[in-house]
C-alpha cells in the first residue's frame, strides 16, 4: 500500500526533526471540553481553527454524522471517560451542513456491499440474529434535528452528571460559521 510507505517515510523525518515539539501537551483538556463532530474531511483542520482550539485544548470524538446512535455504545463511553476521567465539563455536539450522512441511501450501500462480494445470505443471517442493518446505517434528514437528538441522548443519559452543559451546534463546512441549535447553559 503506497500511502502507508509515504506516511512512514514522512513520519521518520517528523520524529527525527523533533517536529512534535510544537505539539507537546498532556492528556487533560485545557479547555475542559469534549466535542463530538463528524468525520467529514472538510472539518479536519477547519473545525479546530474556527473554534480557536489547539493541541491539548479538547477531546474530539468523530463519527459519521456526529451522531450518538446508541446510549451504551462506544461514543457515549468516550464521552463518559472524557467527563469522569479526563475532567471535561462541557460537551459540544457539532454537526455540519451538507453532511454525507444526510444523503446516505441504505439500499444503495447494501447494493455496493453485494457488488463487492458480500454474499446475500449474510444479510438474511444478520436479520435473523436481530441486527437491523437499515436502522444501523441510516443517516438523517435534518442536521439540526439530528444534533438536537444527540444532545438529548447525552443530556438525559442516566450516568450523566447534572453539572455538565451539553451544547448543540451546526458548522458550515465552507466558512466555519457556527450556529447554535441548543445552548446547554440555558433551560437546565
Ligand atoms: Zn458529516
């Protein structure tokens, strides 16, 4: 795989030249925030820059669509660890306009899986094991609504401490402009 070779060659120089020194920090977020955002490529550098976030400032969790799809899945677990173990005391759910998860067609994705030789029997086996592929892959129609839902899941989680603010925002992936959907410091 070519990209792995390129990465390793770059990495050797990076470490050799001590380029890491500009990033030295510890594991505790200086701004005591945990952010759940989307894995979208446009947000890799834009989101931290648009929020004045630097290395060491925050915990960032990324998923497709910035969605908490299960209250006891790995995203929620990461949020819990950030709060209880790493001293985060504010949660930001940040979706974005033009999100790939708002355009996901489950049928088409299943078709692509079949084209790439996932056997059709697999789907019936999963179905019989109680796994709802459709619900698992499904995206959302409205990003603000989706952010609001995830905020609710986090805020109302039975293991969530009451003193943590949970905010919901939507970012523009072109300009970095943030719009507030839920201000977690209000209506507590
Ligand atoms: Zn997205």
